[in-house]
């Protein structure tokens, strides 16, 4: 007779990987060229958010510098480990590092509900923003639509 293990649901929940969040601010935003919603496994929408920092125009895409005076608007998604790996490849932080971006964690302020969430953020390397134009409104999509 087979033996089946039984354990409380709380233990099962604790064994699952924690939810990771990512803050996207450029071409990965919904409706943009590399819309994160077109990737699999699909992310889960969390909401619009802002992070302290500034945004630079790097040509066909933006670069964020965290912590600078200003606010950058973007979107927050809950993602799986598989999707995180894909994002690392897109932003060229793994397995081949281009040096253009570095993967960081930052507290991001959601608009609704108003709360802070720890997110992965792909920050532009300081040498990549030298001499590049500042996106003063802090919103890649708004800046692109107004251009």
C-alpha cells in the first residue's frame, strides 16, 4: 500500500519561491517595443509606480540612474524566476554582460495602493549616460509621445 505524505498548507506556501517584482521604465512598459506582457511566463500586473532618480535618452531606449533628485515613472510586475532570467538576458546583465546596465534592488512607490515595494531595477551604468540628454519629465512613454 503506497504511503502519502500530508502536511499543512502553510508549510507548502513557505516552500514556494518568494514573489519577485520588477520596475520597468522604458521599452519593457506595456504597449512599448519590448512589452514585458509579451514574454513568457507572463508577468502579473501590480501597478504604476515611481522611483527616485533621473532618466536619460540613450537613443531607442532610456537609462535610469537611481537616487538622483527627481522621479522616474514606470510599471511594477510580479515575475517568476524564469522571466527574471529572460529580463537579465534582454538587459545584457547575464550571461554575457555588456556593461550598459546593472541589476539592482530599490524601493519603488506604487501609486495605487500607495505603498512601497522592493523591485529589481535595471540601472544604466554611469559611463553610458555621459553627455546623453535628460528626460526631464521622468517618463519615457510620455516623452516619446510628446516628441
